[in-house]
C-alpha cells in the first residue's frame, strides 16, 4: 500500500462515525459511476470541498499528522 493510501486510511479512521459513513457513501457513488465523465465530475466536486485553508493553527493536522 502506498503512503498516500495509508494517509487516507489514517484520515478515515480519525473521522466521527457519521462523517466516516458520508465518505464511504461518496466512495460508493464513485465506484458505481458508469462513465468517466461522471467520475470526473465527482472528483472535481470533491476538490472544491477540499480547498479550505485554515492557516497556521499551532497544532498538528488530525488527518495527516503534519
């Protein structure tokens, strides 16, 4: 398993059960998408969600540990 995959699993384990279920539901939606276009649209929507910049917090990230 790659370091990136391990990082994702670590982040998944750090989530609350409802958040973890939301992520797993999105993964299932991605897996069931029947075309490359639909998969691309899902990935792009996830990228928009992930672009939150909190700035320096003085603590480590609970997802990646940095």
